[in-house]
């Protein structure tokens, strides 16, 4: 068995624009994103922390690090998923987010779960 197959986390993201909390005249664009984290590996693993890179339409990068997600550090058994919703605010109508989750497996192995890049966009801005 390939060692990497033991420690696999799939991350899926969906983002939406929150018009009622945004104020484009003040360059204030609010986005909500829902993340689904699934343990596709063979060992239970706990999410310890997150590391995000949020890039706005002017290529300014905001780096965000912290413990857990939405105040939790979920432990995922093989096959289990955890879903949460959070938000980001940008000064531009378009941006991207990507990063990683720092995980610890039940057997003590530490590993990273990459978060693929996803787009934050006001509807009808991108064609």
C-alpha cells in the first residue's frame, strides 16, 4: 500500500456573493463560502489549523492562519465529511482563495490537506 493513500483529505469549496452585506460604493464585497472536507484516506485525522491565501482583483494577498475552522477542530474517520460555512471580504468584486489545512492522523503522522483555488466573484462580473 502506498503510504500517501493512508492520509488523504478531499476539499471542495462553493462560494457565493452576499449582496445584502456588500457596499460596492465603498469597495466592500462580502462573500460566503462553504467547504466540505472529506477523509478519503485510511486513517482517522483531525484538522488542527488552517492557512489561507486570499487574493483580490488588484493582486493584493491577505494571509490568514488560525486554529481549526469556525471554532472547531473536527476529527474525521475514513469516509466521514465535515462541512462549514465562513466568509471573506474583498475590496474588489473578484478574487480567489486557496490554502491548506494542517492535519494530524490518529497514528501521529502530521500532514497537509491542500485547499484548491476557488473564485470569489460578484455575479455577472466574470464571463
